[in-house]
C-alpha cells in the first residue's frame, strides 16, 4: 500500500470563499513574458542587408564629370536625366542605391549637390551614374 493511496482518488477540493478563476485569466498566468524588450527589433535590424558603397575608378569619374558638365551647359533648358546615386543608411554601415529620373534645375558646386525641379537634392559625391534623356 502506497503513502498517498487514501487521498489519491478523492475529488478536487473547491473553496467556499473564492469562486473558481475563469479559464482566460488562468491561461494569462502562463503566457509568455518578454524579458528582453526590444530584442526582436535589434535582431531584425542586424539581419537587414545593406549595399556597400562602390568606389568609382578614375575613368568612370572622368566620364561622370563630363556628363555633369554637359548637363550644366544646358541647365537653362532644365535637361531631363536619369541619376543613380548612393543613399547612406542612417543606422548601420552601407546603404542602398536609388535611381531617379527628373529635370535638373541646378548644379551647385558650393553645396556640392545637384537639384531637380521636383525639389530633390542629390549630393554630387554620391552620384555613380547619370544619363541625359
């Protein structure tokens, strides 16, 4: 005979002063707890991929400069161009490449930027290619 045989088959005791807890509240006691708040966001951010900035060679820089001078010469006509440029990532190393098409309003050598009629400002140092349309 076992130590607990006398109480093994008894019914579960029910309190006379406390009503039974609803199932939903009972389940909430065992729900997961986020001990590391923000951890999921950090993991997602570190998994996000960025492109490395490509450094143009001497010949590519000369060709780019020549195209910029041709656009600057026709700036009064607001020439249309397709510009590919690097956008640095604000949170981590690297970034992404964007291509935009629009009319060039101004090339400001002092600000080292190209301005489109849409209001977009593109730093000259970030431009990797430009094609006049």
